[in-house]
C-alpha cells in the first residue's frame, strides 16, 4: 500500500498537515509559552492581520533545533615500513593478476548526426579586446566580494498573500533585531542598504524601458566590507605562495588604486550618491536567464530604411545608472577609472558629445558614458545616446502613464524597487497564440479571455523599523499565462512536435556524453562503455528516447 509523504489530522476546526504524526498535547507543554506570545510572531501577524493567507517561519527556532555537530575525532594510523628484504626479495612479491593489466583505451563515437568538423582555433584577440576582458575580470573579482562572508538570516519571516482586484500581492517581512546591519539581501553580507530615497532613475531612463532595478546602497560601508574581505584573500594567497611582505600580491582594490592614482574611499565615493539602477529590455534580461518567455517580436526595418546606432544597440545592452553628487569631481576621475581597470589607452580615442546639459564620452562605439541629470549612465554607445535623446525630449519612464499607474501604490521613500513593463505579458500572449492550435479547447478558450489591457510587475522594498518589508504585485492574468505556457509546453512534449523531439535528442546526446565521462573516471578505469554498460550503471535511461523519433547508437572503437 502506497503511503502519503505527509499526515493530515484535525482538532476542532483546525486541519494540520505535517511530515509525521504527533500528539496535540506536546505542541504546547505546560511550561512553554504560546506562539501568540512570541514577539516576532506578533510583529508579523499584526502587520498582516487583514491578508487572506498568512505564513510564518521562525528562523531562530529552526537554528536552535538543529543538533550541534560533534567534534571530529582524530584518528591516528601507524603504517609500518616494509622491510628491505621484502622489497628486494622477488620471491615475496605476489604475481600481478590479470585484472591489473592496463586495459586498452577505447574511443567512443555517438552516431546520431553527421560528425561535426573540428572546432577552429580561438581567434586572436586585439589589444582592445584583451583590455576589455582584463577589466571585466577585475570588476568581476571586486563584485564577487559582495557575497563573501557569513549570511545574515533574519530572526523570523512572515509572508502574506492577497488577491487585490486583478493582481496577486505578496508581502514578506524579515524580522531582525534593530542593532543588526541593514542588508539589502540576506545572502549578500557585504551589500548594505543606504538611506531611504525617492527614486530618480525613472526620470532619466527612456520611456520604452522594459525592466529596471533600483536600490539605495551605502557605498562607504559596502566598500569597507569588501575591502576587508579582499585583504583577507590577498593575505591567504601570499601565505600559500610563501612570498615576502614586500612581494605579496595586492588585493583587487589596492591594485586598482595603484593604477588609477586615487583612493576609492577618499576621492571617488564622495562624488557618488546612494541610488544605483540597472535597466534594459526584456531581450537583455533574457540573455542572462531572468525570463523564460521570448520578448515580443519587433518589426523589421523596411529595405529602404537605414539601420541607425539607436536601433542597433538600444534593445541589447543594459544600462548602469549611478547617482552623482559632484559631477565635476566624477567627470575628472572617470579617465583615471579606466586606468585603474587597465583600459587607459581607451582615453586616447574618447570623443565628447554635448547634448543640452548632458555630456556623452564615446569610446569609438565600444562603450560610452554620459552625465544625464543627476546620474552617470554607462552602457554601449548607441544605448547611452538613446538615453540622452529621450531625456532631452522629456520622453522618460517617469512620464510613462503605464509606469505611473502600476507603481502608484509604492511609498515615495523606499530602499529599492523593481519594474517590469507589460512587454513581458505581451511576450507570453504571443507565445500562447503560437501554441493555441495544439491546446486543449477548454484551456484555449480560457486563455483567449485574458484581459488585453497592459499589466506590469512592480516591487518595492521598505523598512518599517522591525525589518525589511518586501512587496510584490503580480498581475493575475500574467500568472495564468505563465502557468498555461508551462502546461502547453508539457503538452507539446507529450504530443511530440518535431522541434521538441529535436531538443530532447540533443539533450540525450549530452547526457550520454556526460555518462561516458563518468563511466571512464569510475568503473571504466579510463575506458569508455557500451550503451548496455551505461544502462547497467544507471548512468543512462533509455526510456527517455523511446517515443521521440530518434535512435541513439553508441559505437565503441578499439584503439582509434
């Protein structure tokens, strides 16, 4: 008889779902206090007393309930050295068994498609490309330090869900002691929240911006934490290579300051504000795997229409916006920032363009930055020019009616916000229209009744004194479209469309290749295995390839 993975019980008008059975008397022993008396629970419950669904989780109680790890025992093993006689006397040596003979190395060939030509050698990079790669690597090393350190988990978490008109509203409060550091995210221990702010990035971003993330960051405290972690890493690296104090490698920030000729804390940070934003199109975010749905198709230009820099770059490259308090100081330091990143030669090809009060510094189309309003905007040259033109023509996101309508609920002073335009809903609607002929008729009729009105996603982060409050507004029709899209994709897999079968076959080849590597490193002892051997080792499941129109043959060649 099959048992359920959970237990359902009830007492009075309450229904309990648990992983195992329990006695109600033990839930509240006489010597313990009720959950309603717990301060963290009261804070969360009182904050969400009117919401339809309420969830509470005590992180501190979970940590206390975990058993402490016992000290690792130290085991000492004394190995006796073999005597000289046993090493020199051949009569004492055991003959090697046939199983110890080295097996012949066999190559594996997957027969499922025409053999591909050998990969061409990597192209030779120019000095500019190599400098860009080095700068990206250096920036990556610095940004990686945001996640170094012990995560700061809250004492408790309260979550509420409510259906408000045509959208789902999810609210979560992370309850923390007041003396703790104010982090934007618990798993980024070096990213400290700044003061509350009224977001100004929408007043600079173009009105066709499809998604943006904005946050207030305490740059000084964040930098101090990252710098300490960088110094710890550098000292650990010096101990490993056993260098002297004078020859010890510099940490990432010290190396940057040495090349740039200025101090980050004393010279650069005082010129910057707290607000930092990242924005772009859905195509940009899809490139980094944020959204699974394809962006809505853009009309292709007519044959007689020239392709400008604007149409070439604005849909692809993201924008980085950093608030600036001292424009003259920041302008003076920017060329030295490139020196610090190892891209100082780019300053020789910089071209300055004036647009009203904005100023664009273009590096031969490779990248550009501009001072627009109270922000430093960094991106590809065409994207920066698009930002400046939209700002000059007063066609900004802040003046977009859809943006204003879907962010009206947010408090004026926040710690962070996210906005995703109705383009995401349009992309799902376009995807569903393509899948409609193969859908179940009832499901198709239900989806065709979804509201055609534009619907956006909005999010806000605030702090009410007891902890960070996260609030997310999701359009109901978008949730339905996402679920329906997943259902339609699963249905397409069952029906076996040619495109789906091809993707499954490609995945199968990759799985077999990975299985061969595992087999060779394990029981194969350097040799590859036949398909039957892979199946016997449970590295491959042949059931995955039965009904998709492809046959996978595995040929093991002797000494090729």
